[in-house]
């Protein structure tokens, strides 16, 4: 059974990127080798700071979309406090 993830990374310029995948390790590697999303290609390396698991691709995509609509301040609330303070 495939597990899907919605994840958030912090880019080198401290911007946040949210995406979804069925393989976190492979996806983060892709972001860090310039083969990930267009947004992260010029902003690498990235650091994985948050993820959630979902049973279906649709659920992961819906969560990704919802998070992408939020302002940065709300996205930062998903992070542990020490990261929130550092990246905030």
C-alpha cells in the first residue's frame, strides 16, 4: 500500500516550499540535485522541516493546496518551536 506525504522544506533563501510525494527521501534528493520543482531549483539546498502522511494521493494534494493558500506566518506554526523561531 502506497503512503503519500505532504511536506514542507525551507530553501537556502529561507523561503518555504510545500509539495506532495509518495517517497520523501527521493523527492528531497531531487530538490537538492536541481531535479525537483522549478521553484526550488535555484534555491537549493533545501531542508525538510515538516511532513504529514496520507492514505491517498488526493488527500495529500488537497492538504498541499490548503497549506499553499496560507500566509507564511500560518505555515510556520506547523514547525517545531525552535525552527519556527529560527526561520520566522
